[in-house]
C-alpha cells in the first residue's frame, strides 16, 4: 500500500512517464515522416511535462508533502 504522504511523487512520476510513452507510441503511428515526427515529439513531451509539473505543484499546495531526498556523499 502506498503511503500518500511519502510515496505519492514516485507513483505520480511513473504514471506521467507512462502517459508520455503512450503518447509517443500513438504519434509514431500517426506521423510517418521522421522530419515532422521529431519536432512533434519534442513539442508533445514538453507540453505534457509542463502541464503535469503544474499539477504536481498544485497538489503540493493543497497539502501533499514532497519527498525528502537525502543524498549521502561517498566518504
């Protein structure tokens, strides 16, 4: 079971990545020309991540806690 306060970001990030991959698969099937596909991929990816980053910020503003990452430097 997912702890809403600590693991929601990991679940959210995985779901967003899955959504982007699925959109890219659809794009591959709809746009056969490589020269058109590459800029469309970049535009779609940027648009999706901008929208979902805004949503993540809204969720944090509504009370969900961001994950605290502790990086331990090698000694």
